[in-house]
C-alpha cells in the first residue's frame, strides 16, 4: 500500500511540474506566442535555419540569433499563436534535419524553384523577392562574365547563387569551387583563390557594408531572381505552412512586415 501511495504521489508531482513548465524555445522573441496555440495540440514546431546569411539570419554582437527570417517567424508565430524553436544549423544541416524529421520546417533565404519542388521541398507563399549577382574584389579588373574565361569562381553549395554560376560556366569558360558558408566563400575571393563569387544580392550588399569587405557587386550581372519561401519536407507538416501563410498575409496587412524589412534593409 505504501509503495502504491508513493507511486501515486510521484505521478501527481510529475503532472504538477509539467503543468508549471514553460516553453523551452531558444528564441526570446517567441515569448508572446506562449499564451495560445493555433494548432490546438500544444506542439512546439522546430524550425531549422542557416548560421550566417546576413541580413536574413546571423548572430549579432550580443550573441543573439537575429535577422529578417528570424523576425518574420517571430511575428507570424505571435499572430497565429503557435510555439516554435529556431535551430541555427547551417544550410546543408538544416535541409538534412528537415528530411530526417529532426526539424519540422526551414527558413534560410531559400529560393522557391521548380527543381526544389520536384525534389521534395514544399514551400509557403513567397516572403521576399531577390536576385543573385556576381561580386569581385574591389580592385579587380573583371568587369563582366566575359572576363571569367579560364578562371575560378566561388559559390556556396546548394544555393541559387551556385545554380546561377553553373548555368553560366560553360558559356563563359570558368570553373567553380564550392564552399559550405558565405564568409568562407568571400574570403576565397579576397584571398585570390577565386576571382568572383555568386550570392543573393541583398545578402552580398549587407555583407560588404557591415563587414567593410573589399568587394564590389558588378552591375548588370544579376539574374531575374525568385522569391524566398518557408519550406517543409514532410506533407504531414502542412499545418505549419498554412500557419505561416496566414500569418504572413496578416503581418503584411498590418504593417509589421514592412517594419521588419526596414529594420534590416532601410
């Protein structure tokens, strides 16, 4: 009887502690979303992201993970009343986490393309339109694609910048070297291992300005571009896409979206 009573008391205590527990999200901006949950099941959505893709996601001087993507998720979660946790993993690792079920969705400046859709990406509505462009060292003599013949350019693996460069390499006769993150790619150009790199235009512009990098974006080298989208890889997580789309429409309507863009891009 004592043993049964002890077990009953332990179970009651555990339930009480669980009831008092708060959200374990690492994103401080998510606190306002904890009062309600639009999905109705108390779920905390795990959202994977890149590590350095300024101004969309990066770590600030205080060690906080910030950026346009981070703020958009926070605003949408608050609007729709769901809990979430953002994990800063890196581009390739974020994709792998979603594909393996370790994360529910991904926001990392991912361009919406037919190729990605065909390979299993399920996208939200577009939340930011961008282009990709070519960047060279500030003192470079390269003025356009025609000057790349026989030379090496740098790209970030699996990105639209890489896809853009790949679409041009045979026509203009250059080779490509791949990097896992943007800062390392920039250093390859600054250090002379590559004569140019291809990157999303707003990301490149922010990196040059904020990092005081001796690089320059070449005019007339941008493609037509695509919108960025939030993505899932498991159809069972369609609810998360629906929440994102509904919240995105609302924050665009109420002005919050414009505030976020202005905060980072002016």
